């Protein structure tokens, strides 16, 4: 993988970049749609490309359990399996495993857990997490890290960080090649000193890129922006910085200003399936009675397939009818929104007007009035609420 | 609506035809995908057109209840609402109402029933069924008929037929225009004399086309083909004949040979969502373990998007993952299969080789080995099995 900074913003730490992988190029700042089970829900690869997606993410945890990484390898690898012959990133599975805390047992050696599918027992070590991802064949793979819960005391966060650091060392040991690229993940909770320590050790080990993990786990926005703002500048200038599991458009904008290059989040796709649609003035809930006979598109002027052809009234009808086309049309709109947003951000950086872009965005965006459900909390079928990354 | 016979087969009663409607042309014999709630499940109109669909069906019952026919009319009509500016047929709602027998009360005046959505009470008369369909604005609309249950005694079937005939007269009374076209529905159970009587009365009233209703309701194949074979030739030669709720490719082929022009059925779309895929040699169940690592497409040589790009292994994975893309890709394949089948049938009629086409089809098609679940039986959420048209 080769990362190149094409331009630096003069009023912030934002950068415009281009990343070459074995399966093609993607531009940064980049939004990475999440394709959990070897599919970005509802979307074909052609549709994703048409709307500007250049890189997608798939989850190792899920694919390891079903259909299995060796099976995918025998079938020619994940790109071929899912018909996405473009840049592809896999995560290590760590976050999902840790999120299902009740079912996981951690030791220095690795993580023992039980499959959510059939209860079978599994043991993942850093070495195995790398082997699985190599079998899948992504272009960028991630270290196995321990996801520090939130909140955590300084002592807990430090202990957790030590585990991540020793596991990262082991991942690097078994994966010395440049292709796929291996990213280290900076943990340390919300503690500046721990985050700094993490950066020091990871950069000393030496990775092809660096992610910030353990964010968007329940902390407030200000804390998240602080941690990003303190940590990103410490990372090597000429390697990509990736904030995992983030986020709302405004969050990504702030992070980009702090020098972040890559983001992944289920928000646009999950919100879509729940009838929540992104517009320049904030999110709208399509089921709202006021749209029952609204002939206009979700966002007048939006060039996406959904807005060009369908009314809010129809989308609302499909929503209540629980039709699959509802999920599709909403996903098309939301992903288009996210990808167009990033593309406009890149253009703004290229043309030295990121500040204007930001002011314009902030002047129009209204946060949702209803109480914001923490996107990282979700319920197990038992109804028990656990902390689960927005990445699942 | 204008129907024109372009060619007649010399060895059977099959005809090649073309039907002009206010929203364009469709060719017969035609397969009509079912779009129950103003959407053919999972598919966009563009995709349907690309695979050769020229006319689709939408269900009045569902749209009357939600979002309401007057709402759709105010929004510009059903074509515009669902972004299908092509030939469109609506049924009268009769079948769905009658299928929910436990909830419906029939009198000469009309049918009182309770909404399956919210239990609210409604009363549909023949006049209202016409008014609803006119509000929706389809190109072809159907009379309100009483769906004779199966089995039924001769006396029951006759009584039921009388109701259909008097309702059909009332439908014609309130809808004298040619546009939309109004089709009468031939009932009479499996009784030749009643079917003949039905044709006599309906043709005397005079409709723009004639459907055969009350088939594929549990009777065996031989009975169904017999009734079609006895009834179709009695209908006016130069008007379209439409068998509702049918069926398997072989069924349609036999019916075409008896002079039928139009068919609708949920089979390809519903089977798709259940992981059952049509091939020239019969249906296959994608979840079968033998496909777990099968790199080949569902049908080698099939030019549909699914077969061009995805393996059986991937489709099987998506099926177990319960991914929306599974429903999409399977639907694309099955609808392509059905529409290509009809298109090949039309070409065979045009080229005087329908007989060869039929022999070739029959030599390759193997009926499903597992016990054939009657496609017309389905379960209410209560688990109570009721007779429900494959058209729902």
C-alpha cells in the first residue's frame, strides 16, 4: 500500500490524500461503507462504485464464523467472493468479540469466545487474527486489539492498553509484508498520557497506518474530539490515520481538521433501514405523518437515484409496508449523502476552502431534536443492552 | 387498450399477441410480476424493465388499506407513485378479501371485512372496487369476483358463480369506458358446465378481456389444465385471456397451448426470497450443503446479473446470513428466468417451433424431489393455515 499526501490545508491539519492498494486506489479523507457479512447491506458493488465508494470494510469475526476464512480463501478470496475487486479493509474481529463481553474470556494468549451463531467455542490469538485476514485477502488488515470499555479507570485503561501493545507486537511479528498493509490501533481510553504512550510504542513497532480505536463508545462528543485532536498529530505525518466507528458527518469533519484520513461507520446504512435519512439540514424520520402525502424527494436537488425518482410519500409507504425496496432506496440515499459529503470535503481541501465548507455545513445542520440514541448501544435478542460498536 | 394477435400457432391454440395500453405496449404470452404493495419486492422499475418485464400487477386490497387509493390519486396515481410508467394491472381485491375468510362477511351487496393491519372494518362493493382501481389509475382493472373455495360442491360453486356474475354486471355498469380496460373473471369451480355458463354471461355483458379465476387453489394439475383447456377456447378469440395466480413454467406452457395470453404469480419472487432458484433442469435449493463451496453460477450460461457475477457458494452464504442482497440476487435470477422463458416461448410461437420448445423444456425439467408444498397455502402468524392465493 502506498499513501501519498496530495495537499495540506493551510488553516487546519486536514490533508487530501491518495492511497494505492493491490486492488486500486482510494482517495482520502475517505468514508468506508461497512459490509459486515461480505455485503454492504442491500447494495451491489456496482451501485457502491457508482455512488463513489472506493473502499469498503468487511468484518473478520462474522466471516470467520460463517462461511469460514479457509472456505473463502479456497474460493479465491474475499474480493472475488463478494465481487468487489477494489480496495478492501478487514478489521481483526477484536471489537465484536469484546463487545460480546459476557461470552468472551481474555488472557494474554488471546480471546476465548462463543459463537453467537451456535455457541461453539473459539480461540483467537493475535497470530490467528492475522492468519484469518490474510486468508480473506483484504488490502488493509488490522491488528487484534483489546477494546477498552467505557468508562474505564486509568488503571484499567492502562492494563488494557498493555495488552493491545503486546498483541500488536505479535501481529507485526507474523506479518512483515507490506501487502496487505497492516494497521496498528491506538487505544488508551480517554487518557491523553495513555494515548500518547500507545502512539510511541506502536510507531516504534512500525505499522503501515494507524487507527484510533476505542472511540464512539459512549463518551460525549467533546471528549471524542479532544482525544482525536491530541492523538492524531502525534502519528506519522505521511501514513494514513483511521478513526474506527465514526461517525456523524460533523464528527468526521472535525476529525479531518485534526488530520484524520479514514472513517468507517454503520450509521448511514443502519439509519437507512430504520427510516432515518440524512439531509443537509439534519436527519429526517420518514415515518413522520407530515410526509404522508409529500410529493417532494427526501432532499430536493440531491442527485441520487432515490431523490431523482421517488417521493417522500412513497418512501414513507414503503417504510410502513416493511418492503425491501425501502431499505434499498434509503440506503442509496444515505450512502450517497455520506460519499458526496466526503467528496465535497476533499474538493474543499483541494481548493483551500475547507473553513467555508465547515461553516456552511454547520450553518445548515440541525441535530436531531428527539433524544439521540447512542448509536453504539444495541440490544441482544434477549433485550439486554450491551455496548456494541457502530461497526457491527 | 388494444389487443392484436400477431400470429397463431398451427399445432396448438397458442397465439403471439401485442397489447397497447395508455402506458405502452406489452407482448403476449406475458408473465406479470406481482407488486403487491406498490413494489415488486426488492426490485426497482429499471431492473424490471432491463430484464424484460413489460407489465406488472399491484394489489388493490393492500393499497386501499395503506396508503389509501385517494391518497395515491392525489399524488398523481399509482404509475407515478411507484415510478412505473408502463403497463400496469390491478386486481380487484376480491381474492385477498375472500382468502381471509374468517374475517369476511359476504352478501349480495358486497363484502364486509376487517383490515389485517389494524382490524378496522370495511365494506367493498363491486362499485367501490371499480372506484378504487380507477383512483389508482391502472391500465387494466378487474371485476370484483367471489372466489369459489376449493373443493366446492356443484351447488356451492353455482351459487358462488351467480354472485360473481351479478357483481360483474354491476362493475360493467359503473365502468363503461375502454380506458382502463375492464376484465371479467370466469369462475365456476372445476365444473365444466358452470365455467361454460360463466363465459356465456360474461361475454354477453362484454368485457375488454377475460380472466380465469379460482384456479391454483389446491386442485391437482390435471384438473387445472382440463378447466383451462375447456374454458379458454370458449372465450372471444380476439381478446386477451388471463389465468390468474399461475404458475410454474410448465403450467404456463400448457395454458399457452390452450390459448392463454397472460399470467401472474408470486412464485418466482417468493421462491427467491426462500432460497429456491429456477433453472432449466428444475428448482434448486441454495441452502443445500453441496453448494457450500460451489464456485459456479446458479445456471451456467444464464446471462442474468446474478449468474454473471456470483457463485452458488456466495449466494448460499448470503442466504444463511439472511442478507437483503440474497433476496435481491435471487429475485433477479428467478424473474429473469421467468421473463426469458416467456420471451423464448414467444419467439418459438413466432417461428412455428412451439412444439419443439415444449419438448425441449419437458426433457430437461425435473420437478422438485421434495414434497411439493402447495404454493397456495400459507400460514397466518397464528400458524393457522388458510387458503391464500399465490397472488398475495
